[in-house]
C-alpha cells in the first residue's frame, strides 16, 4: 500500500475487482472513493452484497467498455 502513494481523497479504479475485497481494503486504507470493475456478473453481485460503503461502486463491465 505504501508503494502506491495514494493520496487521501483520490478516486481509485480497481480493474478486475472480483468480489471487491481489494476495493474495500483500498477504501479503508486510503479514505478514497473506489470504483470496482469486473466483467463477471457473479463477482459484481457478490461484491455488492459484501460492501455497504457508499464510497465504493461496482460496475459489471470489461475494461475496454469503460467510458472514462
């Protein structure tokens, strides 16, 4: 985490987020907003079930479908 040097209040994109485990760690450790993206609908469903943090969003998309 220290090597990433993420500034508090940043916006983080977690590509291939799976069940959102790392997205939650990123949120907790950096106090930044996180967007998790994964092409597997089942993974995103699980991530949404697990996370209740309003500053973590999950999208069911492939990386090449992102519009930002």
